[in-house]
C-alpha cells in the first residue's frame, strides 16, 4: 500500500535550519509530483512548496520564498524540504502529499517548533 513517512522535524532556535524528508513506498515515486504542506495550531493547512515528478519544476508560497527549498531524489524515493532562517511563525506540523493522478496520499506529519 502507499505510504509516506516524514522525518527531520524538531525544536530549533530562530534563525536555524532543518531538512525535512518524506520517503514514499508502495508506488512508483518518480511518476508523481509531491507537495509539502504545514498546519499551525488553530490554522488551516497551507501549501508551502511543490515539485514535479522529475524535480525540474518547483513552486513556493510567497511566505516561504527564499527560505524554503524543495528537492527530490527519485533513486531514494524521497522528497526534501530544506528550511533556512527559521522563524517562530514557521512552527507547525509539516506534511508531505502525493499529487494525483488518482487519489492523494498524506504522510503522518513531522513537528517543527521554532523557539528560543
């Protein structure tokens, strides 16, 4: 069955960096675009970054442009989100999502907390 497993979250000080990973299984990873979303407490889930299936096209939310970088390694069935210059408002649960065709799939999420 399709599975997406995120990792790499944690507690980090403002200005720090993290690299989140999302590893997929149960499907041909290189066929699908992938996205990263985040959901802060009390807020709606928001799209932060997207990448196409081969990794040569990316898009970002305006709020994260210049600080977040999405990439993928299809040999490892993994999509990454590099987060630099972290701010307290980046605190959220970060989720990866497999884009269609077909139904979408979500990972379980990884918590990122930015605090001094």
